[in-house]
């Protein structure tokens, strides 16, 4: 099986930085923040192998075509697949309004 090239958008990098910063600064837990950082890095590597196998989300949920997701604990990584490339769009908390969040 071919691997996908994973590209993380600047917005997704900012999302991840905000998540880690929130855990570190608001929850005052450096250990958990570091664990989440590692966990996200592992999941992004995992997308190299499984990107095309995840189902496309309903447009009514996301407001867009061809968006897929992978869950990471209480968070969601949103991405699209185009040929052999998986483009990471956003990373958010699972309980966010996806359509509004993905429009930003």
C-alpha cells in the first residue's frame, strides 16, 4: 500500500499550538500537554497509511465536500485527500460546531 504525503496547513499548526498551550497554561499540566503533543504527532504519521480509508463526512455536518476526520481523544483532525496527498485543514475539540469552525 502506498503512503500518503501529509501536509499540515498553517491554520492546523496554529490549532494544535493553541490546544497544547491551553492544556499547558489553563489546565496547568505540562505532562498532559506533552503527551497530547506526542499523540497528535503519532496520529499525523498514522494518516500517512490510512488517509484514504476514512469515510468522507456528510456535507451537512461540515459545509464542505470531501472532508474526512480522525479522532484523537477529545479532538478531531479534519483533512482532505487528493490523489496521494492528505492535507490537514484544522484540528478542533470534538464538540465544536464543525461547519462554523471549518468556514473560518
